[in-house]
C-alpha cells in the first residue's frame, strides 16, 4: 500500500521500485538465459504470429525509444 503524501499522479514510484527490485533479483537468479530460450517461438507459425504482434505494437508507437538505440535499460542500467 502506498504511504500518505507520496506522489501517485504520473507514476507509482513505490510500484516502480518494487518492479526494479524484482528485475534485479531475476537477473541475479541466473534464470535469464533459460527464460530467453523458452520465449523463442516453437514453430514457424508462432514466429510469424510474434512478428505480426510486434509490428502491431510498433504501429501504435510514436517512435523508437532513444534509450534502446543507446543500449540503456533506464535507471542507469544497460541492457546485455
């Protein structure tokens, strides 16, 4: 539950901190490679569906996040 007097308008800082901490724990757990392998498409049809879904998502975007091109994952971290 959020604490009184905490800003919750444009973002939930408490939830963001909890999410960031969960991501750090996941990375340290050593399960990232297995999760990445399990996320790969299991068939050519699934790969095509994933590509269509990504294209649909990108069609709604205003543009590529500059942080992605720089390799920054935000919060001062960098993506592998």
